[in-house]
C-alpha cells in the first residue's frame, strides 16, 4: 500500500478487513457443513453445500451484472444529453489562454 495515503489507505484497509471476515465466514460455513458422520450424510451434505454455493455464486454474478447495468444507465442518462457532434469533430477550445486538453501548469 505504498501508493496509497490518507482516505485511500483507510479505504483499502477497510476493504481488506471486510474481505477477511467474508472469507472467515465462508470457511466456517464450509467446515460446519462437512461432518465426519457417515458416507451417506457426507455425500448428502456435500451436494447441499454445492447447491448453496452455486445459488450464492449465481446471485452474486447476477447482482454484479445488475449493478453494472445500473451504473452504465446512469452514465448514459447523465452524459448523453451533454454530448454533441461538435464534441467529437472539433479541436478543444481555449480557456483562459490555455487549451482544455493541456495539463495544468504548476505556476502559482
């Protein structure tokens, strides 16, 4: 995390903590579902665990896709009215003596 500082560093640390707890919960769930009772019970529990895992994976994938579609819709809803053909065909216009596309100068 040498490239992060301030709020960015705190957000990365918080994300790591959340992921740690998610992994711990999944690990606990998996270890509780596998018991050493009998071959029939283990087989039934394994299929149940696999079924639950498939459902959770599909739910996660579908919710991620839905979220991406919502974000794309929001971007298009906010940005499309602003775009015009001249935006793509003309050069950047001057603002305060410098071009819009040029990086800001470090002069005070």
